[in-house]
C-alpha cells in the first residue's frame, strides 16, 4: 500500500509540475505576468447535510464516506481524468432558509449532493435549473423530477418515486391473491398525490388481470368509510387499497374491525409509528427496514479497517457511498480531454451508470426517470405493535403517468 501510495504521489507531483511548467512557459513566451492557480486540477463537489447538520451520526457518516472517496481518488495517481475531487461540506438549510439561499458555486463546481429534506430538495430543483451541474438526491422519494411532462435533465435521485407502492402492491397481490379476489381501491379527488396514485394503482391492477372496484371520496368528507361499508358487509373477505390519507385510512380500519371483517387494508402511503396500533394493516416501503436488512455492515467495516473512519449511521453511509460511486463512475466515463465536465455530457453519463453498490443491492440507473430501474421493496404488516417484514420484492420503478 505504501509503495502504491508513493507512486501515486510521484505521479501527481509530475502532473502538477507539468501544469505549472506549461503555464510558466506560456507566460515566459508571451512576456506577460500571471499567477499559477494550483487548483486547476481539482473539481469541487458541494454537499448539503441533513437538516440537523454535520455534528450527528448521519452527518458524521456521510462526511466520512465522502472523505474516504476523496482520498481514494487523490491517491489513485491520475485521479479522475487528471483531477482530484474536493467535497465541500455546506451548512444545513431548512424549508425557509433555502428560499433565499445562494449556492457557493465556482467554475470548479461540478455537482451538488443533497442529503437534505424533501422540501429543501424540491427548492433545489428550482435553484439549480440552468446552472450546468447535476443535483444528486440521496433520497428523493417525494420529489417529482418532471416538469410539464418533461424529465428535468440535471436532477437524479437514489429512491424510487413514491408511486412505486402501486407497483409493489400489484406484484405482491400476484404472488398471494387469486385474480378473482374481491379488490377495491379508494382514493380522494383533487389531492396532490392520492388521486394520481389511486388511478395508477387501478390501472396496474386492471392490467395484471384483476377486476378492481374504484371508490372516490372528497378529501373534506370525514365519513369516508361509509362509502365502502356496504361492500364489506356483502362480501366475507377481500382487499381494500387506500389512497385517502392516514387519518381516513385509520377510520376505514376501525370500521373493518368494528364489523369483525376479514377484509385487509393496504395503505398506499408511507408507514410511521402512528400506525402501530392498527393490527393487520399492510404497507410497502423501500427504506424503513434498511438499517437492519440493507446490508451496509460491510461498508462500515471497510471504512474502519482501511482508514479508521467511523460510520455510526449505516444507511446514511450507504447513501453517501452510492452517490459518490454514481458520480465518480460518470466522471470517469467522460472523454479523456475533459478539462472541465461538460454539463450535458455529464448528465448523459450519469443516466447510464450501472452496478451502483447500495448495501446488498446493486442499482442501475433508468435514463427515462433518472432513478434506479429497480429497488428492493419491503411488504410490512402491523403485528404486535411492530412492522413485520412479510415479503421482499424486486420492484421496477414507474415511468411518467400523465394523470
């Protein structure tokens, strides 16, 4: 290791010497005085932390992983196309402060990695429009990457968009349920996400050979369960997929339990602790079980054994590692004469990266969505006031739906 690192330093020294000599020689021939910029071989990557900042388990883990990648590039000899990477760790921002935020970009800035909240990420898609660098989201489940039906060319995300749950429910039903089973889908009209996702879910179930029954509710109506009560009374069992929000879905569950019905309620939103009292309710989620089942222990060991770096938050470390690998793979795929990454060329390289390590998963980017083509999705059932994993599915992300 010491020999290879020594060779790397020697090669980097001669590369720097060649740059300095070329600049000096040009100045000598022209007779003009000029200062040599020692940073000409460094590319900067801006990094926004989680909302709590850097001084916590998640922030420490993200920073250590990125510094590990920075050192690996620096000590590789030629770097990336003759360049080092410099990760610049920015202060945290929130939903309010991001509105007046000015990104500290320079001509050397080549990307922004965001580990911030989804309201911040949504605002970043506006701030970085036309800036010529990619915005890479460590999550992105709740950030829509399309504008007027057109994919934003500069935004990329590690999570599938939230409508993946519709696909997961259909895949799970195909494994566990007969096509002739009673199946209803209830959604709310004129809502930001629920109406669209209920329509997607209905179409996917229909396309898979089921005969779903659609129900529509007004978001302002509190007695949502009354709409499907007769259906549940008339049939002994079945499945109801709910896209009416958390409060109304809990109301529906209470009605099902009140009738002592074997109907099952599948909720199309994200699980959280407020659902732990609702026994038997089913969820689909790509992130909740990652800490236990994500397979990030090896990454944590590698950080410690190679550079004595700690990663107390394994999932945050895994996300940072995936984004760093994604970005460096795209940079290495640029033409060898790229003194500065061309924006459109870098975007096209980012949307074609394959074999991104993400714990036990290996991800490939879908150029039509700028997200992984597939992700593992966990089917969770509430039992004994806990979320029990009942199945793990390899779920394909959805494309754009014009609803």
